[in-house]
C-alpha cells in the first residue's frame, strides 16, 4: 500500500508543477497526502456531487484535473455549498489533488488525449512552453496535426459531436470557407481562444477549443479559421486517461489500490434547441 505522497511524487515527474501557468493552483487541494491510498477516483471536476459519489464508493483519494480550490475560501461558513464540500472531504478523510495546466502541457497528457480522440497524426505542440524540467523534452500547450478525413466544416463539426459525445456545439466558419476541406487541425482543451492566431500561423484549417467569446469569434472568421467549440467539458477525457496512466504505474511498481473513474456528468450547461420551444 502506498501513500498519496508517493503517487504525487511519481506523477510530478510526469507532469511537473513547473509546467503550470503562474495563475493556476495545482497540487494538493485538501487533506493529508501521507495517508495510504486504498481507493482512488479520477475526475474532471471536484464538485459536491462528485464528492458524494466518492463518499458512497469509499474513495480516499480524488485525482482531479480542475482545482477544487480555484477560488480561495474567504471563510469556512458551511452554509456555502463549496465550504460544505470541503468539510465533507475532511470529515471522510478524502485527499484531493489537482493537475491542471501542467497536465495540459505535459507530453502524453490532456492535449495528446484530445488529439488522439480526433485521430490526428504527426502532432506537435500548438503553443511551445520550453523544455520539460524532468525529461528535457520540448513541451507545449495544445496540439496541431494532420487530419486523415475529407470533411468540410459542417461535416467536421458533426464528427466532433460524435467523438466527444456532445449533444451540440458552436461552429464558427467564414461563409467563403464552408466547403473547404479540412486537413490540418489544432486542438486545445479548455478555453483556448487566446491562441487561435498560433493555429493560423501553423496552417490549421480548423481549431477545436472551448469557451470562445463573441468578439474572438469574429476575429477567427476574419482570419479564415474554422473553429469548433464543443465546450470545456470535453476535458472529461482525463478521467479515463488518468486512470489508465495510474493503472500502468501500478503494474510497473506493484502498487495495490483500486482505481475508479467518476461516473457523474459535471458539465454545467444544458443545450437548448429550437425543438425545446414547444
């Protein structure tokens, strides 16, 4: 049986906290990492509903992508649902660890998982971030690669709906580009609108990212970049990706604890269509 500290040390050689953005809050969020791990759950988000799932499943270590304490607590008033969640975690001796933008940047991490879902080949980082402090290999945020399909903008958007299993998405396309076939695709999990010009510079026909705002969308159209916004929640690919990674390390190191994946959909948005007017 290993402690959370042992797992964290191993993970941080894979995705060093030094790769995280300065504004980010990665690493230990809640609890005592020196406690032994008996059952671990991977999740995109640590929310009251996922914490309750962890309690029901007897989990003692939550490995999340998004930080649980993204916004610092100003008090510990448990009438606040977020504070009540922290109290539940502490009462049930559940440790929470988060790997956010360091996992986004690490080789073999979030954006490689998303690129694999899109079936991209010959991938390279979209936004270079220097060299990994452990391996010395080049790293970067997002990926750009070759797309083997032969699709126009609308077909590619439908393709993204299928592979990311979303009920809808936003397609941003210049009318002059609707029939242009897509051969080179960039992807960046989460909110990646700030890097669309980098996708243009690297010759992307399409860019897949979330949380695109109105004025950025106009600029994307002006730059003849087709953009598919399937939302932020597609990063839930990390739940399986992290679980598989940890299971691999278990085999390599003889670690003995159970690993499960979150089963609750934490996407806060419900897509409404014209059919819902009735």
